[in-house]
């Protein structure tokens, strides 16, 4: 396991690095122009910039997903790779 050393005044402590999930990068280059135009129109109606609108919507989608996942885990349905039944 990789570790990093914190450099404080006391003796150095070993802090394990968090495992980060693999993510797909979303960039303007792989989003069609008609989608970008629609986002710009919606953002303008809300008096927001494109990036502000996208950040807000992504936060909403992630929160919704996390709530569904937490509900599934609390009911014993598992949450993807975090548990649940194994397929055979």
C-alpha cells in the first residue's frame, strides 16, 4: 500500500493514501454541440454560467445516487461492489 509522510513538527506519521475510483473525464470535446447549446439555454434562463449549471446538476445527481445507494444498502440489497449477493 502506498503511503505518504506528513511533515509536521512531531515525528512523521504514515498516512495511507485513499483509493480513488476510476473516473471518465467529461470534456467539452466529447459533448455534442446541440447538448451544449441546450445547457447554455437552460443555464441562461437560471441566470447561471454553463459551468455553474453543470456543477450544480452534477452535485444533485450524485446526491440522488448516493441516497439511492444508501437506501439499498440499508435494506440489504447491496450497493454495487460494496456488498450484497455475489453472482454465480
